[in-house]
C-alpha cells in the first residue's frame, strides 16, 4: 500500500474516523435506550420484616353476665304499721347499721307504757303476796292456820311472781316491736331495688342490697374447656364500653347444664366503684391460662383476602410470592403465625395489600430502623426505577 502524505488526504481520513466514531456512539446509545425500555420496573417500594419468636399468653375466651356477688333482702317485722320515713333509695351506698326507713311507733309506745303499768301493778301484788307467805311460814308450826290456808298463801306468792315475769315479757315484746319500726342495713353495700313506698303498711321485702358493693362475672364455659380452669385463675373481663376489669375465679359450678352442656364459672371482680359497671351487663372475658412460645409477624404484614390470610416473602430476584398462612392469637400489634415459616424469611412489612404474586419490588429501610439485607439484585433494580 502506498502512503499518501498530502494535507487533503489527511483531512479526509480524519473526517472518516470522526464519522465512524459518531455512528458507533449512536448505535451504543440506541442499544442502551432499548435496554432501558425493556428493564422491568418495581411495582412498589416496600420495607421488610422477619418472623420473630415471641412468648404469647395462653387465653380462653368466654361470655357471660355481670351479677351481684350476694344480694340481701331487707324487710321489716313491723306488721300492721304505717311507713312514715324513707331514708334510702336505689343506687345509694349505705353502711352497716345505717337507718333506711322508719315506721310509725306511737301505738307501740302506748302499749309499752301500758305494759309498764301492768308490771308495776304486778310487782305491788307480788310484794303483798310475799309478805302473806312469809307470815304463813312463820306461824305454820303453831297450827294457827290450816295446811290448806298455808298452801294457798304460798301459791299466791308464786302466782304473783309469775305475773311480774309476764309483765316484764310483755314490755320486752313491745320493745322488740318498737325496735322493728327502725329498718337498718344488715351490711354495707349498694341499694339495688326499693319495693316500699311512703305510707304503706309494713310487711314483706322493702329493699334489696348488693352486699359490700361487690360484683362478679358469671361466665359460661363448655364442659370440654372446664378442666382447663381452676379456682384462683386470673381473668380479664371487658365490658361493653371497652373498660377492662381484672378478676379471679372464685367458684366453679359443681354441675353442668343438661340442655346447653355449659357450666358457670364465678369470677370475683376487683374494685368497680370507679367504672360504669352494672349487674345484668353482658361481658366477654379471657381466662389467663399461662404462656406459650410462638412465631409472630406485625399485623401490617398480614393481608386478608377472601377470608384467608396471606404474607408476601421476597425472593432473591426481588419478586414477591403470595404465601397462604394460618394465623392465631393477636398480641398488641403482632399476630401469631401457625403455619411453617422460615425464621430468616424476608416478608413485606408495609404495603403488601397492593401487591400480587410475582410482582417486582424495591427494598427500602423502615424509618428509624436498621434495614434488613435485601436480595442481591435489589441494588440493580433501584437505578432502573429511578431513571
């Protein structure tokens, strides 16, 4: 080949080199653009979580009603007397011995005065009879009085003493009637019902009292579950308003209902004076039976679809797979996973509800946490999605 060294030829060769380089650069740009168009885009940016071994409480749920621990019936034996005062009403908290009602006592006070007069008369007669008997005993040996007369005088003394005792018994009886005109609380507690009305005639129940203000929860438990509960077991009872009250099993019914096959469990509640808890309310509760170990995930990682629970593990290719799981107890913001799930599995923590099986995702760290190491291709997917 002959070398040409003139200036024109050198210019032509240089121009050809520039054109060739430009063409090659354009070809590379086109291929890069095609690669960009064909690269898959992540469907969602997600954070990851892993299953966590947790200690979970073992509980038994039941339903039942709130009832009074013991309810006392308060009445009066003041038969035939008119009720003159009522000093207690439904809902009042009363103390033992507190005055609740008063019956008219004028007639009884008059009877007591009459009985006392009869006693005084009987005592005078008894004194005279005792004196006659003493004289009879003194002259009995002289024969001045016959044996019959002496016997009559001695018997008269005994009769007079008996009449004194009768008069005293009459006074005591009238004093009991007077005492019964004042109706007192037999124990401290809360008045739950009032049947008496002002001006009514005494007789029958007047009030009902929740003794000591104590309430209990009467839970219905199936016969199969009854063996898991023991006296003293802790219970958490939830009232309709959402308030949770702690209690303990006081008594387990000795029989099972033949119709429902359920048994009653009596749970003593704690102090409910500050809560709006009333007898007759429906309540649900959980018997605390101990603790067990389990695997949990955050609630946000569980997706409910068509009545089933799913989680979304992320594979090495940054794609998610839809995995059906069986869930158990819920404690706080975590849910027990009963199905087999590897402890090192990386599961979508937030946003799983927007994903489908096979979707490509981009891994992001949760705010304020150390990011879970994502699959190897996660870094490559990020620039593709950001461009």
